[in-house]
């Protein structure tokens, strides 16, 4: 039996409490907005592909139950991001369209960055789906510059 020898790992140093608080605040905010952004981006894609976004299609694409989608669509309507029309589906308001475009662009930048690192197209697409919501604008700009082959500042 071979015994593995563990090497010492340097102790992590805690950052300043205010910096720590801000880091966790940013992460919590990203988690809150992630679902909203995913919904409006998907709704925009469905409208672009077939002219409308139906609750059943949203549920199928997200892999969730229709009542879950109905609850979220109610929230999005209350937030002024979508309009629901009886027997017609869901449509984005101007604010919803702007948010969908911003989310889509963030996704594209992250995906291009991952591809520039050599990540396969399928993995880059999947990984970008989560990363896009959790990077700061500063990091996103660095990703964009790197993917374009330009040095960052």
C-alpha cells in the first residue's frame, strides 16, 4: 500500500471585511438576476425563431414545469419585462428586450473568450450560460479584449 504524502498548502488570508461583504453582495445579486435574464433571453430567442414565446415552449426549453414558468412570467410582468396576451403567448416589453440583448451579448463575449482559450464549442456554450451572470463589467471587458486578440489595460 502506497502512502500519499500531503504537501502543506499555504494558509488563505482573509480579505478586508468590507471587500468580503461586497464580494458576497455581488454574488447574491448575480444569482437573483440570473433567472430573470435567462427567461427574457429565451423569450427573445423563441420570438425571433417562431414569432412568439409560449409558456409550454419556455417550460420545455428550461426543463421546468409549466406552473413554475407561469409564476416567473407573473413576476416578469410585474417587473415590466413581459406582456402576456391571452391565447397568444408572451412578448417582451422594451425593457425586457433591452435586458435580453444585454444578456445575449454577455453570453457571446464569455463564449468567445472560452473558445479563444481552446474550450470546445459545446462546452463553451454550456459554461457561458452560467458564467455570463457572475462576471463584472471589468472582467467582461477583459474577456472581450482577450477574445479579440487585444491586450487588456
